C-alpha cells in the first residue's frame, strides 16, 4: 500500500537548465513613474516592476549604484528613454 494518502507522487525533476542569474537591477524614470528593471549580464531584459515597492530596498541594501547610464553598453537595453532619463538612471550590480 502506498503512503501517499491517495495523492499522486510528483514527477521527477527534469534535467532542464535553470535560468541564468540576474546581474543588473536598473531604476529609471519612465513616463513620470520610476520603474525597476532586471537584466542578465548581456543586458537582456528579464522583468520590470514598480520601483516604489519595499522589496527594492532589500535587494539594493549595501550596493552602490552606477548613476547615469549613458554608455553605449546600455543603448539597446534602454532604447526609448530620453538622455535625461538615462542620466538619472541607477544600475545596481547584483551578481558577478
């Protein structure tokens, strides 16, 4: 008799590769609101959320941001933002 109380056992985990870790957290003004964006090391956008959430403070505690993302390495990732928005943007490096 099985000891699973009538519930099926979960399937074995697949050997699928896990997602890559996020390297950059960028906060930038967008249409009058501050948004936070998570990027991989190649600056591929992973997620975007409201920068006013409390969790942002926990994620960036003790990390000194790079202010002003005007370099060419951010051109593709931040296309559509004005020079002023990019100048006020902050990038936190979360992983090496």
